[in-house]
C-alpha cells in the first residue's frame, strides 16, 4: 500500500471527530445519566456511533498491518507499535485518565487529586476511558505479527474475497456480516452487553472483543495486497454504488430503532427483556455496524477529491486528539453541570472546547523533537 491514501486518512480523522462528538453529547442522553438536561436527538446519535465507530477503527488499523510487516522485520514492526501504542497507553492511564475522571469524582466528593490518583492506582477502579482501544489494538498487532511469521498467507482467502468485491461487494458484505455475527452474537448472549473484562487499567467490553478482532483481521486481509483492485479500490462497484450502502444502513438502523422503541416505549419494564428481543438485537447490531462501515468507506472513496479541507488539516493531529480529548471533555462537562443551558448548548460547548483544546495541545506536542514518531 504505497504512499498515503487520502480517503482512508479522512475516514480515520472523521472517526476521531465522531469520538469527540460521542463523548461530548453522552451525558445529555438517556444513556448518560450525568446531567438533568437531555435531548432525544443525541440518543439517536449515540445509538448509531456506539454500534460501529470503534469497530471501523480496528478495520482501518488492520488494513496497514500486513504492508507494514512486509516492509519491515517483525521485530521492527513490534518496536514501532510499542512506541506508537504501548508508550501513549502507559502515559494515558497513569496521567491523563486519572485527571479526566477526577472531574467526575469532584461531583461526589472533595477528595484531593493526589488522594484520588493514589486511590486509582492502588485500590481502583483504574479506568482507562477510550484508550482501552490502544492496548487492544497492540494485542491484535502482536497476534498479526505471530501469524505473519507462522503463516504469512493465512489471510489470502479474505484478500481474494476482496478482489471479487471490486465488482461484487455484496458478496464480501454477506460473508463479513456472517462472520461478525458469529463473532458477536454468542459473546453477547453469554456475557450480556454491559460486562467488561478488566485487569487494572486493561479493559475491553466482553461481548465485543471477538467482534473487534474480526474487524481487524478482515481489514488485514483486505490490505494484504492489491488494495486498489479490491473492495476499497477506486472506480470499484462499492464506490460507484455508494448510495446503495446508505440505503442499507438506514434500513438496518430502523431495525435497531424499532427494537429500542419496543424496549423503552412498550415493555412495562425495560430491564426485563424477552429472549427473542435479546437475539433480535444481537443480530441487528453487527448488521448495522457492517452496513454503516461500508457506507462511510464508500462515501470517502467516492468523494476522494484533492484539497486541504478540515479533515486534511486535522489528520496529522488525529491520534493525539483521540488520546487527549477525554480530559477537556469531562472537565468542561463538570464546569457546565450547574449551568442553566439547554442540552444542545452544553453539548455544543463541550464538543468545541474538547476538540479545540486537544487539537491545540497535540499541535504543540508535535513540535517536540521525536514526538511525531509517537503521535
């Protein structure tokens, strides 16, 4: 995969913006339970973003695994991933996340930051916030490196399927949905939606860990070779019929909305769910996730025009924004908690402040010698 792919860069940067939006609005939703002001429209956004954006991050990360392993030795690959992933994760869980969650602690107590930090590191809970993604990605990269050593062509069938998808993306989509359903449904039925595997700051949502692995390795298979002749190739059928994927996405989303409405608007107790509902939502979730991922990728490939737009300007700072944004977003929400403002105003201020502050901090850090190797 020589050079940079502007469509994929813009997709990844857009996802970073979505992450900031997600965390900026979640307190003002049914799901957030953190502020008295809410707006129903935010519930619809959270319902959508939570269903796909981390999975698409894993897919995009997987795209570059095999090309990187081919260009470098496995040792150099892992050394670079440790620098890009392990080091930022360590800094984030030791400093950034305690600082972020201290804003929530202040709503409940007047504990000093030092006391809160010591409690977090020693007794817990030691929350990793959104940077859980970083250690899970590093784990997938290590597994990919081992697979590359043992069986470098093991993802060949996915790549051949990607070649077919240049003209028939529906074939790839059908296989992708089937595999991700198989990865998600049993784990959700066993562990439920809210259970997390946790060991100190190392946490991951139990129902989704295999689901995320499927996205990463499907991405690795697509990126294995000949990406321009496969699913994500320019002038391919996926790009040419981008609007069809938007229709599929809307249909899948309506299924999820209908299920949520049945739970919250019809069931007498939304916490007591019939078994059929559990299975219906478990199958609808990966269907919608796959559909919107295809729609977003098709959109950015279709409208891959040159220029220096907002996403292009932000792209060099996107990773830093992802790592840092949780601190300003939680603090601005703390400062706004008693303000007599609408949910829409609070969310807008939170988003602008969090994105702007994390972007400025990242831009400053990138001027430090060697920082670009990490951020």
